[in-house]
């Protein structure tokens, strides 16, 4: 700590250069923070998927329905503890860009398989008793300013009503929250029975089944048992873990992790060049000063530590401020897409990873100039005066 003034004097020797380097580091870590929040949004269904939950869909495609009679047969498979089902509704609220998930579910069993979705007992009772009732996640309710008791009109795109109307109206009976920060609270759920009785084209079908199994270690065996039940039938099935299904669904958008990783790699490679060039120039400009310090008794090791400390301080100040600014912006300003994303926050693991990157940046950009300074010969340095 007693040599900190020397390090600080070295950094402020070229104030403009140091300032622009700091801004480059700061901007890079702001980008890193925002990309981490975006990646988390696309992984929301993957990271928080239940280890004991599996999905049964049509073998051809998710959009192909399954007979409702499959539910009892799936429930009879040894190792299956609970079964529920859901249908994708795919309606429009006011404008097609106001996208959010709407699903017709078996209201008696659905929430039992998703304990991470928290709904008050009073609101749950009201929903179960209301044939045209719906519950909506907190994210979507806040997005549109909805409150309990509101009537929500949804324009149909898949299911036509028997009375010829194009709009389905639902009463908002409850607003659910997530037990954990990463839980998806953007969907709307309503009664499958209401959809079935009022729709002209649903028939006795469901979109997919969700099951809970007794032993999460037996997912492969359970998938084989269930799919073998319906082999060679008009509606063969494909059973997978909920996590695998969510990952596959996310991959339809694109491999977000790889894309973001590529962007981050490009940003940090450029940053290494910028910061490394700053440190190299700084050491070259101070060759004579370093020779004087060695003449005064500074050992090679101490010179190495001085230059490395300078590089680390530059990275810590810029990177630390960048991470802090990213966390503040994500937390205070929220989702820049105005809650189109199901969740938007900077995970703790990305903050820790950011701190590691800050330290690596300081070490990598400073190690070569520090080594050169350590190996500097006093006589050679003084000849350059």
C-alpha cells in the first residue's frame, strides 16, 4: 500500500490515455452485464426446470395434439406420481407485438406440478370456481397494468368459438409470483374445460402432458416406458425431461449461449489489445524512471509487482465500475424490451465471473510489460536518456 502513490502517479501521467482506457474497460463490462441478463432470460425455462418433471408431446411436433385419453394411461405407468396437461392458446392481446404465453390447463392439477408458481389460496379458490377465470404472472400483469377483477379480451388465432365470436374474454382471478428469482412469471393460464366447451375445433385433444416421476434418475427408462405405450398408434409420443424440452425450445431461436459467448470473446479480445497497448506504452515511457528506482534499491520482484499493480488497478477501477453500472441499470431500469423477456436480472454467477474476468484482464495485460520492466538492465536504460 505504501507504493500506491507511485502506481497512481504512473496512471495519471497520461491522463487522457488512461481515461479512454478506463472508459473502454467500463463499457466492455457494461456490455458483459447486459448480455448476461439477456442470456439468463433465454435460459429461464432451462435453469429452473424441475428435475422430476417430464413432458410428453407428439412425436412429430409440439403443435400436433394428443388424445385426452392418454392421460389415464400415462398415470398408470409405474413410477409416475402425477399427470397434468396443457394447450397452447396463441391469442393476441390488442396488438401482435404484445406477445405472452397463454395456456389452457387442467386447473385441478396444473399448479400441483409447478409449486414454484405462487398463488394465494383465496385467488386460487376464485380461479378454480370461475369457468372463464384466468391467472397471470406478475411480469405480464405489471406490463399491461392489469389487476385482479379485470376482464381480459384475447383475440383467437387458433381456436374459433362456437358462437362465432373472434374474441375470448377472461376474468383475472389471480396474479401469481415465482418462488425463485428466475421463475417465469409471464404466462397466462385458464380452464381447459372452458376452451373445450366453447371451441369449435378443439375436440378431445390436449397439447402436451406434464408428468412428475418418483425418481429423477430414471428419466431414460420412464421415457421408454411411456413412449412404448403409444408405439405404432396414430399419435405416437416423444417423452423427455422438462429441461431438455426447454433447451430445445430455446435453441429454436438460436444457440444464444454461443452467440453471446462469441460477442463477449470479441469484446474482450479487443479490450486486451487496448489495455495491453496502454500498459506497454506506459512502461516504455518510464524506462529511465524504472532504472532510477532500481538504482535506489528496488528489486526486480518489486518492479514486477509495481507494474502488475498498475495494470490490476486500471482493470479493477474500470471493470468494477462497469459491473456496478450494469447491475444498477439492469436492476433499476429493468428490461429494455419493456418486459417482453420473461425475466431480466444479472445472475450472481455472472457477477462472480465478471470479477474473475477483471482480475484476468489486469494480469494478462500487465504480465508482459511487468516482465520486461523486471528484466530491464540499469545500464541499458540509462543509455536511452
